[in-house]
C-alpha cells in the first residue's frame, strides 16, 4: 500500500493568509503562492505600508 497523506497537510499555503490552497490553479507571484489576486494585492499593499513606515522612522531618527 502507498502512503496516506493527512487531510490537513497541503503543499501550498497562501503567503498572505496562510490558508491551504486546494485548487489546482493557484495565483503565483514573486516566488510565492496566493489564494486569489486580491490576497496578493493585499500583501503588496501591506508590504508597501511597512516599507514606508520604516523609511519614515529612519528619516525621523536621522533628523534628531
């Protein structure tokens, strides 16, 4: 008999939400898998906001 895979073990998980991607067709961008295009867009927006926040903190630290 072959190996039986546990139900909750999935190869692909969404980089934004962490949900298991069960569909055969996945949304792949920048080396990561996402559930949908909206999940990818939300992740990009979050990363842009984090980057802007870090730059603002660095600028404030230099100004002191």
